C-alpha cells in the first residue's frame, strides 16, 4: 500500500445504549486483526488513537463486543 492510500485520522470509541436504525453494526469478529487490536486498546485505555488505517472503521458505526460501542472520528 502506498503512502497516499493511507489516511490518518483521530478515532475514539464510547459505550452506547442506543443504536440508530441507520447505523452500520459489526461484531468484533468481523474486524481485521489490526482493527480488533486497535479497538481493544481504545476500549481498555479510554484514549483516542491518532492514526487509523483507511477503511478499518466507519464514523458512527457500532461495534458489538461486551457492549455496544460507537466509533467516532474527529
């Protein structure tokens, strides 16, 4: 993958009790190994990640793990 194919963005996750019907929903096992690792680190630390591979997550999507988690880009 060339450098121009990679987009760096800030991503965070937060637990949520609600899922909008228009939201994309994926289970943790549907993520790539790299995306799963990044997700686990974000959930565990509660921090934001300053880089993410383009396409690893979609802004506003819900990841189902031990709870529902909303992905947010800023």
